[in-house]
């Protein structure tokens, strides 16, 4: 049975087409802010890289244990404060790399420079998700995968009702090359799946979202929300 905010012509568990994504946006189930019509693909929505990130820190020479249940270890591994992307021009000057090597990157573009083999916590520009009757999954854009970049490992499931800026576990899988990513460019895609209604909202038990109020969620977001909060459960 469908409710008034459930468009018809869909099967439980099936990914949504662009037509159904639009229908669920009109019904208020799929939320995307900001929305760019050019980023809507025929069965997904492309999301862009935001400017804040946490970088995997080098361990001290005598201690390499990371206990993910220990908040102090989390700070050691990811750093005390978030980093911000820097202008490409700054990196050109810092590393003395000729400008022609930065082809198709504008000197004023904001860059997150990925070191070989390291992982970063990054975020989407968009606040995006599927509430009431559906769930979501993130996948990297295929071209980035061919360029050594892993976007969300196996942690890309969004749960029914999860709406937020998504955290991305970005890894440079090259062991030799530094790779620049330009803030604001498309790096991943969100796929939407129809589930039907659920008994309880994500915000009631979710680790990374505590309100269903979309405007409040947008106002209260801060980079620290990207940090992991693993519980023994």
C-alpha cells in the first residue's frame, strides 16, 4: 500500500530512475541542497567535494595501536582540528611545480592534496538523503576509481531517513603519486532505493544524525561531525 507521499510505479528494493527521484523530491521524501539539475543522472545524483577534511596522521615511532573505541586515539589518528582546502596557486608555489603540470586546474581552485597511500575524511557539499520511504547508497564515480581514488570503501550505506552532508572515506591508493582533488567537483554518486515506510526514524537511534529538521540540520553542521564515534554495540 502506498501513502500520499509515496509515488507509485516502484518496487521495494529497486533503485530509482531520474523520473522517480524527481517525484520523491516533489513529495518531500528526497532532500538535496543545493540541487543542480545537471548532477541528476538517469539513476543517481552526483555529489561534490566539500572544503573541509581530516587527514590520517603519522603515528609516533613507538606506538602504532589505534583503538577506535578510544576518543583520544581518534584525535591522534585524525588530528585535533579539521583542515581546509588551499588554493592551487599556494601548492604551486610551495612545491615548485611548473604551472603547466596543473593543466585544467585553475590557480584559484581550492585543492585537497592527497598523499600516497593515505586516507582522508572528506564531506559532500550537498545535504542529501531519503526520508520516510527510502534509503541511499554512495558509490565513487568510475573515473576516480581508475585514478587510484577510493571514495567510501564499504561504508556507503545511508539508511532510511538519513539526510546530511555525507562523510567520505577518501583514500589515495597510489603508493607513489600525490593527487589533487578540486573542491566543488563531482566525486561520487548517490543511488536511491525504495523501501516503503519504517517503524522508527533514523534520528531516533542514528549515530550521525539527531534531528529530522532539515533546516536545523543544515544550520548545525560542523566539520567535527565527520569524525568516527564507534560504540561497543
